C-alpha cells in the first residue's frame, strides 16, 4: 500500500486534481464513464477556481501513483463566488455553449455546461455563522485511512487561524457515506435543497 502525504497545492496539480474530481464525479463513485466527452467538465467548477483563488486553503493528497485526493476551501464564500462570477465564469460560458433542447435528453456533460451558465451559489443561513465553505474528494485507494479527516481538519485549522467563525459544505443526497462521514466530524445539517440525484444537503460546523 502506497504511503500518502498531505501537502499544499501547487499550480501544476490542476490536471491531477481534475482527474480526482472526475473519478469521484458520480456521487462519490467513478464518474469517468459519464464524462468521456469532456473529462475536465466537473473540475472546471469544483477544483480550478479554488486552486486559483484560494491556494492557502488548497491541500493535495499524493502517493506513489500521483495525486489521489484534495481538500479545498474558501474563506469568504460571498467574495469567492463574486470573483468566480466576474473572472472565471465568463470564459467557461464563452468556451462551452449552454445546452439546448429537452433537459431530459441531456448527457451529464450537458448538465455541467448548464451549470456553467446557471451557477448555484447557495450559502446556508445564518451566513455569518458559516461564511467559509469547503469540499474534499479522495480516490478509492486513499479512502478509509484517516486522510480525509486529517485534510479537513487542516483546512479548518487554517480557517480558524484566519478568523472564520464556521464553515459549510454541500453533500449530494445520493452520497450517504459522505453524509455520515461529515456527521462524525461534527457537521450538522443546515438545509436541504431539491431531492434525489439533484438533491443537496448543506451541513455546517462552528470553528
């Protein structure tokens, strides 16, 4: 079994981190079969902006085979999304046209392109209590070994030192193991949006 190390993210980690996002892109399971037309589709939303705008809150998990996980955070969600809206999203929309026609006929890639054009900036209330947000993904070979907990705790320690009162995150309703994992870390449910495969549970923790 390869030893893993947790380290700060570097600019050259983008390809490896995008790959982790792809391989966990089916509600925590391997998303590659669904995104063959554009393997980087998810990473452009859920990884790229964090590496670019929040390097101090971006951690990489690496083993002998390469990048096998990440933990990413944003100190002030409103400021982060405002910058994403102004600096990141226009290029996405220019590069990837919004899908047309019946959404029931869209591929998952089409759905992600729809997200490019119709972003979701949900921030659960009370915002003042949980202004930061974070998320984490680990490849299967790195799961169940305590690295996820350590990475989240490191990111939250950084948030705490910088003066954040609390953080939130979103979990797919389809990803039951992740919901239990965050509960064990002390996160509590704040808000549910949607249902089924489109549903999201927002959870928060005071720092």
